[in-house]
C-alpha cells in the first residue's frame, strides 16, 4: 500500500513532511531523499511512499506538531478505558 505525503524544504535545507494531512515531521535532506525518492532540486510537493519506507522515515525524523487546523483534545476517562 502506498501512502501520500506532502513535503516542503525549509530555509535551512531540511524537509518538513506531513503524513495523513495532520502529523508534521522534520528530517535531514539526505534521509528524506533516500526514502521519498525526490531529487535534490525538490522544494515543495507530494510523493508516494510505501508503508515500510514511511515507517523508517518517521523513525529517523522529529515530530514537530500538528498541521494548521488540528489540535490535541483531551479524552474522557470513560472513553480512554474503552480504548
């Protein structure tokens, strides 16, 4: 199964990428290009990545927050117990 991620190159040359339109990560450009398969000239776009490579990329990246418009919400104790 292929996953689509959105990415953009930062002013310092690293990449921020978004998974599922809400989780944003930051990573070294060499690592990003290795797993995403984009060229050195890529600055903004979307790409498809398989689940195994996505997992490896996430493990080597730093979670920096949620995309604009998303927020963490507290879960009621009853709902948490049901999970």
